[in-house]
C-alpha cells in the first residue's frame, strides 16, 4: 500500500498541471499516508496496550518540533545580528 501511494505521489509530482492543485493533493495524500503508517506499521490503535507507542510517538514529535523551532530561532537571530553589506563597506573606508 505504501509503495503504491509513493508511486502515485511521484507521478503527481512529475506531471505539470496547476501547482496549487498538485500541492493540495500531495498534502492530503501525505496526511493519509501518515495515517496508514501509524495504523499498520506502528500499530497505533485506540486500545490500552498502545499507550507506550503513543507516548514514544509524542516524544519523537516533540523532539522534531524542538529541533525545527530551535533551528529557525537561531537562524532568525543570526540574520538579525548580521552586518549588512553596505555597512560593512562603510566600515572599511
């Protein structure tokens, strides 16, 4: 099932039709594929025995979120603190 979904994504990305429609379709299919992976590969269900799996998944999502937000925060502050090229040229004179 995952392979067939990937083949459809690949075909959709290679075809050149309206960009907005393709992007929306890819996002919907990506969310559907995440659901398939959670249900069939990670065995995330509504039962009580999958509590540890849900906890591990939530921890993984937290770590990824912290990495992305932290990286963006660092890059934003680095960009803000950088000296502009015009100011750098004026400093050299």
